[in-house]
C-alpha cells in the first residue's frame, strides 16, 4: 500500500522520503504568481509575508486533475493507495481528492479524512506508513487511524489576530478589538466536525502557553506517556518555552519541535505556537 498526504501534514522532508510517503502540494498565491508550498522555506515565506503588509497571499488546494494524475502513477504497480488528508472542515483538499479519485475510478484508492491538520494530521500519516511497512492489513490500519484521530489533540495560540483578520478568517471589528486588548486566542480542532474551536483567551503568550498545558493535563492526566510535537511558525523562543512547560506538566514519552508549513502560516503569521499530542500507546509497536 502506498500513502499519499498533503503539505498541511507538516511532515519533514527526510521523514517523508524515508517512509516513501507521496505529497500532494498545496499552493500559495502571491501577487506575482503561484508558489508550490513545498518549494519555499519557512523563513523565506515569512519574509515575503511580512513585506506584503497590508496585503496577504491566498492559498489553493490541488485540483482534481492533479490528484487524478498522481493516482494514475501511484496505482501503476497494482498496489492500494491510502489518501490521508487535511480535515474536510478546514479545507476543500479532500473534496478535490475525492473528485480526482472518481476520475480515475480505481478501486485501489481509499480516502481518509483526518479531521485535523498539521501535527495531528502527521500522526495519522506516520502511523499509516509505519503500519504499511509492518505488513498490516488495510482494515487494521484504518481501525488504528480511527483511534489515533479520536485521541489526538491539536491546539495552538497566536501572537496577533492580524493575519486571521487580513485573510478574512475573523471579522475585522472582532480582530481590532482583540488586537487592542492584546488577546491571545487559544484554538483547537474540534473532533466532531474537524473545524476550529476557541478554547480560551489570554492577555499574554506566556499565559496562553500555560493554559494549553493545563488543557492537555485535563485531557490526558499527568501519568499517560505522550508523544508531543510542538509546532511554530517563526517563534522558536516560545516553542522552547512550550516544550519545557509540557515536560514539567505531562508524562512525555517523546518530544520534538517542528516548523509549520508556509501554507498554514498564511493565515497565522509567524507568531504561532502550538502542540499536537497523542498517547504513546497508539503510536508504539507499529513498525
């Protein structure tokens, strides 16, 4: 079985290459032209983003035709293809993937809606690839992905509401009030619909980080071994603070710090820091 995901999964290139994971690129549309989000580094992207003020680029999913062409190539060997994509509640990517699959009309293609994105999506892609390598059946893989999906939390905070407002993700009046009050929203992905939900608001990033830590303790306790992925745009100092705090509050089995994809940073700006968390028990023993 071959695994295909998208740029929103925030998987490091080395990891994708090592596990043979194919990627469907998401696109960033600058005034001077469209850029494959896989072809621009995070720092180059944020430099361009900040230079554009008050404009903001837009994002675009792969077309159904791009997906169909990828499927034709991936199914040439007769292997099943498992598509593991960003939440349908946050992007039209999975709809393009579905239409592309209909164009190919191939029974080898199987679609998974992760109902999340970024590090939460990555957990499911990574688990699928590891289980495939171990020779697990498609039914076993899909069952484990259901469990990972139900037990993963993706939660983050933002330094400013400016980029959400510029991208039309929240109302300008609401954003202006939030910026004047220096509100730092705390946002997670609701497992019921795969959409963003506001968990809380704080006045400082440090307090927001502490609230995220408390939220994770409430979900998982402090004795469950956890796989913790701290994610940030260009906010390394706060990512380090987040990692240090979570090591104090949780039973951390594995911890890593990664950068989010530029295609996600379009709507958050560089000042984003968050966490993807899943119990280690669901990720161990997959190889």
